């Protein structure tokens, strides 16, 4: 479970997250909607430990980020400007990332690639991937270690219609597995039917 308590983030003179109090539960899909600049990415960054709050805290289970934990211990993430290793294949990218935690097997890697519609045996290096293929690989890297928390910022960016269906299916499966799934998206109409909870952000504030 993720608890956000009186969270505020100021960058320079701007308040980008404002007095956020919310609890995210396991086994649910949370849709995060709102205009450009409303704070969706910032909230995902705060939960992932990538920014330090100006006030308040984020608790992952019974531990507080930046006090007892630097990052959520079991968290898959897609956030803008992610980097993949261009000189390696998709499967090699996952294998290299997987070395850090050693939580995933070769079978987990192949399964994650297949789930996003990439060929696990492909010898194509990521530098030759299209934008949509890179995004599919980003999704595969977020899910391959079966994280308890999944934070996805615009996961369907650059993905074609058949791929988008795969993404929605993956969200359902991850929820079924018991993950807490938080998805920021502008595809509100398509995502809304999948969501257990729809949250709207406006000027750094959150509303259910
Ligand atoms: N690196 C940064 N430095 C300063 N301000 C930033 C930075 N990144 C974001 N902001 C500001 O934080 C606020 C929230 O931005 P955020 O990226 O969270 O919006 P968003 O809801 O994800 O928007 P989008 O729909 O465009 O992805 C905006 O006012 C933005 O200008």
C-alpha cells in the first residue's frame, strides 16, 4: 500500500504538488487524469522516490521514502526520458537491468517481451527500434520483475491500436496479480472502463 501524507512539492516558486493525501491499495488500477502541467508526472516521480517532497511524505507499506527507503523496493516504472541501451537487443536490455535485483529469470524476460508483442528471440538492436517498439520495451522493463507497484506515465505513447489493446490487457493482468497500478494518461475514454478509481489532477491537487 502507498500512503501519501500532506505531500507538497515546490519547484522554484511554483507549487507543483499541493497538499496531497491519498492511499493507493494493492490489486487496483488507478487512472490519473488531468491537463498538461497538472502534476501527474510529478506525483509519479514522488511515489517512485525520484523527487524529494518539500513537505509531507510518501509511505510504501510501513516505511517512509527518503527516511527508511530511497526507492520503493518493488516498483516498475515508465516515465518520460527513460533510457534504453541502444547497442543491445530488447532481451539483452532486460537481462542487464535484471542483473541489479536478480529477481527475474530468462523465462520472465521472454514472457514480458512476448506480452508487449516483441519477439523475445529478435536480434534487432534497440537503436534500430521504432518509437512504438521502444515504448513496448519500456513496458516490458516495467513489468518483467513482477513488481508490487507499477507507475506508468503515458504507457500508450507512440503505440499503435493493436499495441494499445495489449497495454490495457497487461494492466488488467497486473491488477489480477495483485499489483498497485497507477497510470497517467490522456486516453481517458479508453482507460476509464478499466480503472477501479479515477483521479483527476488540477494545479497540483488530486480529486477522486
Ligand atoms: N524539471 C522541472 N523544473 C521545473 N518545473 C517543472 C519541472 N518539471 C515539471 N515542472 C512543472 O511542474 C508542473 C507539473 O508538471 P507535470 O510534468 O507533473 O505535469 P503533467 O500533468 O504530467 O503534464 P503532461 O500531461 O503534460 O504530461 C508544471 O507546472 C511544470 O511546469
